[in-house]
C-alpha cells in the first residue's frame, strides 16, 4: 500500500514564547494559552493526540495515554513570518530575517510602481488590513487608486476595489511588484487584497486573495519529494508560499472549512507522497484581528475534523499537525505574528503512541521525518528525523 503523509499547518498556532521572544517584542505570548481559556475552545481530540502533554504546555489536561507522538519545536530561522516558517518546516533554515519596512516603502520604489501600473498609490504604511479599507477605501474608489500597505511582517500588500481593478489585473500588478521587490527590497510575500463595498462601513475583503512569495533559496522537502517521484499536493496557500516550486498538484481553498473538506476528500484518493495543507483562518481572521473567541472556535472546528479523519486513515497513513509561528490573539501590543514554539503531533498506525520527544530545535524536524518515512533522501535539508524514535 502506498505511503501517504498528511501534513497540516494550523497557521499561527503557537504554544508559548520562545527563549528569544523578547528580541522580537513578544515576551510572554502564548497563542494556545490564550484560546484554551475561552469557553469556545473544546479540543478533546487534540488532547488525545498529546497536545497538552507537550513540553512547556500548561493549558488543558495531560492525557495519561496519548494516541500520538508529540514534541515542542523551536524555530531556528531569524523570523516569525509565514514564509520563513514554512520554508523551515520544509527543511530550509533562514539565518537572516526578510526585510521589513516599518516606515513604509521608499518613495522612489512607490513612484516606479505607480508608473508601471498607471495607478496612484495611497497609504504606504504599516496598517491593519481591515482598518486600511476604512481609512483609505473611499479615496481609492474616488481616485481609482491602489492601496499599498505593509505590517511588521515582510509583506507588500496591494488592495484594490474589484469593480475598478478586476482581480486578474490586480494579480498582474502584484506580479509587477514581485519583479521589483528583490535584493534589499526582497519581501517574503506580495499579497493581492481585492475588496468590495461602497463606503467605509461596508468595505470587505473578498476570498480572491493571492500571495506571490519569494522562491526558496534552495531546494526544499517539496523539491526532494517531487524529484523522487512522489506526489506533492498543496492545499490552501502552500502553493503560493513556495511559488509553486516542488508542487505536483495545487488545490485552492477559501478558508479553514473549505480546506478541511478538501483534506477529508484526499483520504479517499490514491496518491503516494505528501498532502501539505495550510489552514489560514487561524492567522488571517482571528490571530491578526485579536479575536480570541473566533480563534478558539476555529480550533474546536479542527478538533471535530480530527474525530472524523483519524479513524478513516489507511494502514500506511501518517498525520502530522504543526504550525509556522504564533499569533497570540490576546496580545494587544501589536496585531502581528508572535515568536513562539509550535506543536508537533504525529499519529497513525505506523506511529508508536505516547512518545514524548521533548523540545527539538528546528521546524526542519518535520521535513526530515516526512522524507524518512517516505524513504526519500533528505540529507540536503536542514533538520533531524525523529522517525526512528516514533516508528511503531
């Protein structure tokens, strides 16, 4: 029977501040700790896998006999963003942070972008994605302008009204920006943010978001698996994060519920290799918007998915649940990502239940373990496999 790995990233599901969190302005943050206290949080199945048994986790009740193997992973890369986090999950450590622009992008770059697109640019500051529409949306409508903004993360975001700038045209503008933003201006992601509405009170972002990432600096787990003839199915924004590199199949999603549905559907499909899933709503809808209740409810929804998914896994299926950084919804000093440890939960018939792996350095633990399980050489990747320790 073909070996399949389902690797699910709960985007921003951190489990407590890392030792260097203060250097990132994130001392004392704890995404899991914040949501576990809310009555909307009910996650018995994550608990069954060992989430609350993980090193350093004080939320929830420890399970006396966890069904999975579990660990706390510490990031090696110098960053706390989606791109760097996923690259490290895929076996590429980033020793230097991607550039950020706390004062906005240089005026000459913005002028060049205006010339290439034929549109005036508004804002050019770090901003909340929802507040920027309230403050600049009406002017953008009146002047047929683009709204460019950033955050504490390495991003160049372009918002445009769908009636004035068709979605495909906005994507083309973002491709122009991606070509411009290299070298010292090489942000991790250029993000298209289409919106609709007529007034500040009615503006809303649509599901037509599109990310254009930097290509990884070298081959990742995805490339290694693809080269070995394995399937690499990218669900959600995985394709965008890796700029398609190493992907054999792309499945676009509109959010957590849709992504969960596609992942369940993959259980019934024959493939050999990796289904790499990102569930973005944790971060985009609840973490950045500092919505503890929404985040807790999203965790509960995912926990319900596990109850349906795990019993139907095949004999050779391996499920890994993790995250790429934190985004503590109770942390009000900023609305940005937080520098946190992430969980590693592994289960399936091939996994020895109850293995406590403690704290491991490097999200690349995941890449090495996935490749090890699938019988693919991962020696070129950053990370040490734990497969020999958890194999049943």
